[in-house]
C-alpha cells in the first residue's frame, strides 16, 4: 500500500508559530487547523486521529527545536534558583574564609587581652601601684588591641548577612517545594531527556520520509536585518550534522570576509562570531556550506573553490568547464550570479549556463571531494529569465523574478529529465531577493532579501511505499 503525505517543515518554532498542515491517505484527508498547534513558547505535543474511513492510521507529531524545554517557565525558574543557590554558596565561602581569618586574629590577641585584663584588675584593686611606666605599658597594650574593633564590626555585619542568607534559603526551599508539587511525580530532567530522545527519533523519521514534490511555501520569517542589499547566509546542509554554526557573506563580488556565528541565536543578536578571510575573493551569492566546507565561485572565473573552515585552507579548486562568469549569464538581478552552488538531499549541485547551451540553465551534480562533474542536465529554461533557483530532492525550482510578486514558476526533475511549469506563490516581503537556497537538514529556504535574512518553511508532497505494495 502507499501513503500520500503533505509534510510541512516545522524546524524553527523559536522564530515562528507552527502552521496547519494536511495529512491525507487513501483518498481521505484531515485538516489540522493552526489553532491546535502549540505556540513557540509551549512544549512539544503529539496529535493523532485513530483511523480514517479505510481503517488506516493518521498521525501528526509536532516537535519543537531541541532547546524548547529550556524555554519552559519551570526550567527558567529552576535555572534562576540554581543561580541563587550558587550565589549563596559563594557568599558562604567568602564568609567562611573571612571568619577563619578573623578568628585567627582574635586567637593571636587573646594572650594580650589577658595581660591587659590583669593589669586593669590590678590597677582597679590597688590604684597606688599605677605609676607612669606601668600606665604607659597599659596604654601601649590597649593601642595594640585597637585593630580588633573593625574585626568585631565585621563580625556584626557577617552575623546580619548570615540571617539574610538563612531567610533566602528558607524562601528557596518553599519555591522548590511548590515546583515539586506542580511537577508531581515526574523527574524533570528525565522527562526532558525523553523529549530530546523523541525529537531525535522524529527527525530521523522525517529524513526517512524521503523526498517529495514542493507544493507550498510558508510566509516569510525575518531572522535579522543586516548587511547590504545583496548577500548570502547559510547553515551546514550536510545530513546528518550537529553543526549549529551560521555563516554570513555580505556583498556579491570581490568579497573575502566570512562571518561565522556559533549558533542561530548568536547570529540573530550579532554576537559571538569569528572572521574567516578567504584566500580568493568570491563572485555572486551562490555559495553553500556542505560538511564543514564552503563552496564558492572565484571572482572573475568559472572556478569553484572548496574552503575548509576549521583548517582555514583551500582543499580543492576546479574549473566548471564552459560555464559563463562575470555577468555573462546571471540571474535577472545580475550581481555576478552566473554560478549558483547548492545542496539538497542528493548531494552537491552547480547551476549555471554555457554558450553551447544558448544561455539555458544547466544543472550539474558535483562530487564533493574532487568537484568533478558527475552528471549534467540542460533544462531549456533561460537563466536570465530566472530570479533565483534552488534544489529540493533532485528537482530544480526556478522563480520567475527577484522582485515583488515573484513565484516559483518552473521545475526540472533530474530523476526523469523532465520539466513542468508551476504556480507556487510566496511573499517577497522586501522586494529584492539576491539569494535563495534550500537546506535539506532543516527543510527550509534561506533567502537574502534587500538586507534582510529571511526563512521560509516548505510543504512537500510525498508518496511513501510500504512493504505491502
């Protein structure tokens, strides 16, 4: 039997709420409306309907990003409590060290205090024994004891601090008891671990769902506004990958500076980044990061360069034979966008054109280690009429413009060497897209739109064969 599924990628709940989607099977379908889905601030949930008309199971699972549990109010409260406990512990350590130091000082002056006490007692019992010499000695001893006064003052201050710390500990105990009652018998860390394990299984399941045909694009999700009108930004497209770094490349020609951010959150805030200075400048915005390396077009050439971020070195470079460059065959917006490198579920690709192909888009699949062309297809679509393009599951999707009102207009299927004209609208919010790439690991579209870094979720139509077919 076969199952037909519309899968809407929902990998970025921290940036946008989850939308409704349709799951259909055997000619029947069920609409899960957006109101049923959790907001970005809520936790993971599972929705399922028992059976359709044919007795077949329909199930929808919505899982947040891996840090969703960290946004749980109780988790934040627990972290705040841990910080308070840590602060109290540090205060107690300071008190302990100070008390130990002061106690040693008091012990060292104990004999001196006994001597002074004896002399004072003698003088009190027999005032006539006090002469000028003994009085001066007594005065000197008292002077030596004067530093004891600030020590005693510190003791009084520390005693007040101890009372305050004791009150804070009591309040913390009450709060912890309340949280424990609210959470019931569940161990929160164990529950969080189970959620992360489920997420891993769900993401694995999502990859096993395989490829599908693009049927829809979500509303835009603006992540950040930075840089100039043209540029490129991306995360690693390799599947699987635990690399959370984000890279940004501002401008479309002669640029060499690549900013690397530790996480998407750091990129959003513009913090925690390092700079890579490429040995050769780039052309266009058709760059891609695949398995820890940046693939880009060398300025004023049809050479593709593979630059490894961790070693900060060029691993390989190869000419893309016959490919136009330097605005010979760019996209409609220009910008030296002759060669567009991209990746999808099937690997690494180059989109370009040549004079023998009369300016029509050529798709070439590249071997990532050597950059050798494995296979090429002539799509017959004029590259200058395309706004941008991207690969999903071996299919090239082409937009008809880079300006407002653009839509996904053309699709070329490399598995069958066939094409069709499509009509998939999307909202070009800032009216000038200079980069549009699909990330198969996250199943989202990355775009650079007039100085804004924007994401789109995608909906894929899939036919999944099971053992019963």
